[in-house]
C-alpha cells in the first residue's frame, strides 16, 4: 500500500506537533501528573475550544469536522510524542466511538453535542481485575418487573475519575448492552487507582444497584458485543499511534543526550556501538509507523463498510504489536544510552519507559496480538 498525507492531513499533523511542542513541556507534564485530576483543565479548554480536536471524528451535520481515522491517528501520534496528560483518548477513542457505532441516533446526537462542548467520558468495559476481554466484563444488568439495575465493578478504567459521562458495557441474559449514564448517577462510586504510568489516570468504578431504563440504552443486547469488539480494535490503533509518537520522542531525546555526553574526550554519539543502537531503534520506529498508518487506512475502510473484519484485525494487531515493541525498545535503549542516570526522576526518559511498559499490556500485549493474527491467518477465525 502506498501512503502519503494529503495537504489537509499534513496541516493537521503539523499543527498538532507545533501545539504540543509549545504547551506540553516537561515542566507541564511533571506538574499536572501530580494533580488529583491528572490533567490541566486550562489545557483541555484550549484543546476543545481553540483546536477543536474533539470534533475530528464527529459528523459535520452535528457540528464536527467529519474527518477520518487517519487524521485522528496523526493527531494522537503527536500527543503521544509529548506524553500529553488529557482525557482525550478515553473520551474520543473509546467512549465516543462506542456511542457512534451504537444504534441509538437520538442519544448519540445528544452525547456528541456534549463532547463538542468539551465534556469528557470514559468507557466501562473491563472486569474487576482489569481484564479487557469480552468475557471479563463484570457489570451485570438484573431486571425485576419493569426496573433494571446495574451491579458490578470495573477496574483500570482510563480517566474514569474525571469523566462527565460513562459508556457502560453490561451483560444481560441475552448478550451485552451499552448504556450511557452521567458519572454523577446515584449508585456509582469512583476511586482513583495507583499506576506505573504517572501521566495517565486509572480508576475503579463500582455500580451498586444503578437504575437504568431504555432512555439510557445505546443498543440492544444482540449488538453490544460486536460494537465493543470494533471499538477496542479502533482503540488499539489509537494506542499504537501514541506509542509510535512516544518511541520517536524517546529516540530524539536519546540522540540529543549522546551528542552532549562526553566520554574519553569525545561525544559518545561518535562511537560506532552507540550509533548502531540508535539505528536499531530508528528501524523499529519507522516500521511501526508504516504499520500504524496502514491500520488507520483500514479503519477508515471498515467504518465505511468496505473492509472485511479479518483483514482489519490483521492490520490492527500488526500495528499494535509493532508499536508496542518499538516503544519499549526505544525507551529501554534510551535509558541505557543515558547511563545510570536515565532511570532517575531527573530525566524524562524514565517517564517514557513507564508509559511504554504500561501501554505494552493495554488491550493486549505483543504475544496476545501475534496469537490473534495467527488465528486469523490460519483460517480458524476468532
């Protein structure tokens, strides 16, 4: 597949790169990752008010830009390059796409309008142990007479602590359904969880007899599982975009450091062994970037109904696997090139290492992705 950015896509990518370089500095990241919220509200207001990034995948007739997944991925790559602390991934890549793919147009329009106004959301799809597989969903819907209630716990919910809305995946007797609820609904309790990656907040969300009705239902129990499968695959591409951006920055930071570090009377960047390490990292990053935009193009094809599911899954798992391994390798090699000080809090490379380690297992580690691809390629289906 031949791929090149259109003029509009290149402009979006360059604008995103310039904005994060100017605003998401090391000092900014270190400051906001210590806050209870986990991101800067003023920064989020600029993202949603000035840049209007939340509107990228929202249709024009609702007030959005009506752009594709390639444009979204180009933006996420730049956000990941600076470890941007924001609820953007949870709101757009998870919750928004779940609502967009659901079959309730009235509720979808209301939700997307709220997102355009700058409100945030989270997707409740994990189990009590944080498992992301469909069979680990812990929230259950029980119906007595004319009343339905949700009970259960979801752990490791991305930006669940700061969400205005919750898109809840819950099991019923006939399958899985999706519900849209305000985070302030009675019976919902949210607790922030400690995590290795300090730049991203995780939360445990508990549902205790939370009342729901057809007014909250996004889809029927027959549709929910397929919708969630597609949403998580789209999120795997989005995660790959952030990882490719992080891997690129880890390489750039390391190259900048070795140009300044002097040993034996010369910059260590001049040593052949060091050059080889950097070349190995660059090869992995560029390979991951190629796989990423292939998957992004396939996502646009899937959303337009022009792509077979197996071909899409192959692209998704390839991109996520390549990006995950490239990011971890780039961050780990960066720490080596920094020497013993690389893992200390004084240097930013350790933040990239922690993000890489956390993202490695997010929605499936490389071994799981390879097994998934093998299942598809061997023709036995998922």
